[in-house]
């Protein structure tokens, strides 16, 4: 019986199928384009190779092709007889994930990795800020993620993927020095690991290393296929740093070419959240964002996220709807309570509406309700800065300079002196 890159036994005796699967595995774990194609080649080499079908399903799901992913999952289901216990458990985890059973999927993943910790395709489901732990909606999710990767790390040795996943956990719990050291090791082992490059950028962001961050991504991005999963989001990081530097021209060039839903290649959740975030950060910095931009983004949000449920997407959709004056969809979010942090979404949505109307008192009240729960929305600390800086801006609008200072010092001390929003790094604070 052959084994994969991590030493797991495979129910295939075809070397070409195994080799193609490993190529797909590496592409998937490094967030590089080509995973689906490689897994498909593994199927061509061995039409009875169940994990190749599950790899295709995961790749399709990651690219937002849910119907196609379910088709691939169905083909895998037909091959369950005669597979190993690990592969049956692997299938169950994929099935629960694809069916939207997040809590059950998280438990299944935990049980699976307890038995087979080096099954990286399954372990991956609960890693990073957009995984099952990251999007759990729970207080303490960052520490839970750190605990999860810390338990897995010893099983992987000098492995570029696991190192980068644990480094992400360290970064999100404020341990930037340890994160930097481990991420550099991961990048030395695989310089084209986009997950590592991504959170290396996060580390530089947390340390306010703007020039270093811009230089790093400027050198790294040209070789990254724009069809890859993180291309649009890494472009968002570039745009954010351009904004920080007051380079409005570069910011808009990057946004329009690679971040926005119109020309970028991101998943809908990334296209929505990254575009809404950079638009409003630009407004905070004093730049003009046309109503037309907000209207297009609002229409996109209404199309891709017509119902409430993905809380991280919902708060950004609410922002787009508020700035566009789309009360029909905004009110649905204000009145709703669905999703992993659905109970907190209405307060943020109401705050966005108040901000769009210039009602700063109401905005302060509503953001204050949600401020202790910002972590529950998911995403990274850098992404949630949108909420933190919005709250600070509201306080400044109300003349509450001391409260604004206190908020930044308590919540984002590393960014206090040179916050990455021009309007919030002036003498007004």
C-alpha cells in the first residue's frame, strides 16, 4: 500500500495516482493554484482512488463551487466500501464540512486528528482564521486555535505547512516574535507557501513595519498566480499599506485590479469583505469613495449573501448596504439573528446605518454594545481593525479624545503611534 506525503496509507496501488495526489495536497496546503487539476489527474490514474475525489471536493469548495463539490463527494461516497478507517473518517469530515454542519465537523476533525494527526487535509479544516475554529463565533477562539496547532506541531517535525499554521496562531495571540521566527523557517522550507507569505505580512502589519511589508509583497506577488486562493486578499494587504503611506494612487490601482469583486479572482466572501474594508478605511483617511462604488458593492453583497448566516460577511455587507443607502437589505441584517455570531451582527449593522446618517451618538451606543465581542466575528486581528478604528473615529467625532486614546491603547497598542489609517494618526488623537 502506498503512502502520501505525510506517511498516511492510501487505497491506491498506482504510483502516478499517489504522485498526483501529493502535488494536489501541496498546492492545496500552500494556497497555490492547481490543486483541483492535480487531484483530477490522480483520478484519471486510478478511478477508484477515494481521497482524490475528496481532494477535488475540497478544492471545489475552496473556490466556491459548492454544487460541483457535492457531486465529487457523491462519487467518493460510492467508493467507501473497502477503504481504510482513516479514509472513512476523512470522508465523514468532508461530508459534514460541505453540508454546513460546522459544529459537528469541528468535533469530527478533532476526533480524526487525535487518531491520525498527520492527515493534513483534515487537520487543515480547523487551522487559520477562516477555519472551523476561526469561524466558530466563540469567545477565546484565538486561544483555542493556538492550542489546536500546538498539539499538532510535534507530529509534523520540520514541515513547512504545519510551521506556518502554528505561526499564524502565535501571531493572532500577540506572540509576534515567536511567530516571525517560526514563519521564517516555514518560508525557508517552502518560499512559495502563500499561507506563510500571507501571515508574514500580518506579522509585519502587527509590528507597523509598513515599508518592509510593502517591499516584501512587491517582491513576492509577481510569481503568484492570480487564480490562486489568496491573490485578492494579499493584494488587499498591499492596498492597505499603500493607504497607510498616503499613496492613494497605488491604493486604487491595486483595489481596482485585484481586490474588488469586478476584476479580482477572490472568493465572494473575500471580495466583499476586503473591498468594503478598504473602501471605508479610505473614507476614514479622508479620501473620496464614490456612491457608485458602494452601490456596486451593495448589489454584489445582495447577490452573493442574500440571507444572513456568515457573520463576518454580514457585517461587511451591512457596511456596503448602509453606505449605498440600500435599506431593504440593511434592515434584514438589523432585524436578523442567524449565524455563528448572529446575535451581535444587528448592533454593528445599526451602527453602520447611524454612521451613514451622521448619527454619531447612536453609532457609539451600538458599537459599544458589540465592542467586547468583535473577536467572535472571525477573521484576523488586522481585518477586525476596521471595527476598532471605526469606533475610535466615532469617539473622535463626538469630541471624546481621551476615550479614543484609551481604546487604541487597550485594543491595538502596537498600532497606537502610527495607526494604519491616516485620519487616526494625526494630532486629533
